[in-house]
């Protein structure tokens, strides 16, 4: 029952929405008592919803006054899901915005209230002229508005105003430019083959065309992002970072998200090139994105992103910040990976603070790992911690051999990630066996093109003999 559509949707509601939906049910579905009783029972356990409270037998025993069957519960869940969808759509429609205005214009047109329609359309038109668009969606909304006005005039056999047509064309042009440049830059960022999607020359021509709208913020952002991905200049990065921090509040959520993602990708590339100052840049970006809600507003934090944030903070010795981050933001991780991710990061903090006997390592070892990429992170952390805890040599070699066997059997891990893990395992074995000189060990680690935790291995080189 815990994976039913309604419960999955209910988990996403905050406390205010849960109470509002309860009032909605009483107002619009007052006679549906069985569904209402079920809802009252379920919200007692919101948002955790323990599995033992959600079996059909438990729900039937504790939620209802009258005799109820499993089929009754299933029907009530189906009804609640549909009503919750209607409730959320209704909530969205009540928020101020152009979509709401367009819906009201539709109603006025359908009811032939032409005079009121013209007055309303005129007010919206004036408001749009005074407001700057912040992203492609804003232009699309404006295009819909001008098309709406033009089509209404044509339907009523009025002479269509050329102004509406001209503005609709202009909004379409700008929407096209922003969208094409956004998608094209993303393809370029992913190093796709442009012959399959968009010629590189076409993207260059779009960039030149966008210069005609200089001072138009969304298109300026598109041009600068294209330049960042194409040329990789620090000057462009700093300009975009300043724009995000200073003007992010006036940009749309989608634009902020795209901006942030390109900026963090840029820092990741620089870190891979051993430019360590970009750890500070990445940390500042993540910290800003968390405080501004860019990473958490209406969405889950991915397990990888959560781990990367904590790893960068610990790399900069910001242990207290990392602990506070876990306390404050772990609730934004997807429920299915929350426990594993939290355990891993807590163990990582313990490792960096020298608490090698922490209970988090035991908890981490008890978790069944299905994702091989997360498994590599977890297993290498456990192996390094065992070394720091001065476990017996035989046990260290046994765990390392098991890790190597895991890599050879897993067919999902390939390329650089696989090679990095294998190189770590090889160097770790040599470190434990003490059968290599310090200088040879350092040389092997430094010459490995791909290797996990090369920095940590180098710090342990002092455990080896000089000869």
C-alpha cells in the first residue's frame, strides 16, 4: 500500500497543503466519509509513513468505523488521488500569473462578454509591456496572450490589430532564440555529435542573432553560457556567477537552475584539471544554491549531489558546515536513498575527523548496495577507514581482494571510473604489503591517469620505507 499513487503524492505535500486538502475534502466531497476517514488515518503518519502502519489489515482495523473491505480501501485511495490532483491543479490556478489571466480571458470570451474581455486584455497588455521577460517560458506565455487576442478578434470578425500580430511574431522569435540556444548549449556541454542534432555553425549563427537583443537578460545569459561552454574562459564564468548571485531573485527558477548547473560543471572540469582553487568556487556555488532554494525548491536532492556537496566541504576542512548540512538538508534526499546517503556522509565526516571507530561504519557495512557507483564510494571509504583504524594486514588484504573481485564481476562500471577503482585497489595492496619503496609508490600514484583517492594514498606514502 505504501507505493500507491496517492501515498506517493501525499508524501510530497507540506503540512500546510495537508491541512488545506483536508478542508478541500470537507468542502467538495462531504459525503465521501470512508475516503475522509482513510485520509485522517494516513495524515497521522505524514510524512514518514512507517510501513507497518500501512498494511491493508492495519488500515482496515484502525481507520474506519464501519465494516470495510480491501476493495473499499483501494477505491478510496483511487478517489483520493484524483481529488488530490484536482486540488493541486486548483491551487496552481489560484496563484497570480499570466496563465490565470489567460484562463479568465477564455471564460470571458466563451460567455461573449466582449467589452469586459477588451478591458481585461488591454490591462494585461499594458502590464506585459512594463515587465521584463526572465526566460523562454515568459516569451511563450506572451506569445499565447497575443495569439489569444488576435484569434478572438478574428473569431468575432473584427479587423485584427496589426500590433497583436507584430508582438506575437516578436515573442515567437525570442522564444525560438532562447530555446534553441539553451538546448544547443546543453548538447555542446554534453559533447554530443552535432551532426545528429544541431550543426555547430547554426549555434554560432544563433549567438550572433541574439546579439541584436543586447540588454535582453535571458538572451544575454544564453550567449554567455554558450561562450562559457565553447571557450571555457574564467572571465565568462565570473560574470555569470555574479549575475546568478546579484540577479537570481528576478530570474525564473528554470533559468537559475540552468545557470547553476553550467557553473558547477565548469568548476568540476577545473577540479579535474587539478586547479584546486575551484574547490572554493564549487563550495560557494553549492552554498548559495542551497540558501536560495535552487537545489531544493520543489525537488529532491540527488544522492550524488548530496555526497558531492559534503565531500567538497570536507575537502576544505569545513566539518561543522558539513554536519549542519546533513542535519538541515537530508530530508530533501529521495526517500529510497535517504538512509544510505545519510549513513555514507556521516561516516565520511567521521573519517575526516579521525573517528575511525564510529558506529556509522558498521551501519554502512550492513546496507545492501545495488548501485555500483555508490558501492565503489562506500567500499573505498570502508577500506581506507580500516587502514586508518590500523586493522590487521590480513583483514585489509581480504577486504581489498573482495573489492577487486566486485569490480571484475560488475559489468556496469566501465571506462575511467573502473580504471580509477582498479588503480586504487592495486596501490592500496602495495601500501599494505610494504613491498614497494616510497619513491616508486609515489611515482606510480602520480603517474596514474585515473585513480580514486590519489591524494589520500600519497599521504600514506610515509608509511613505506625509503629504499
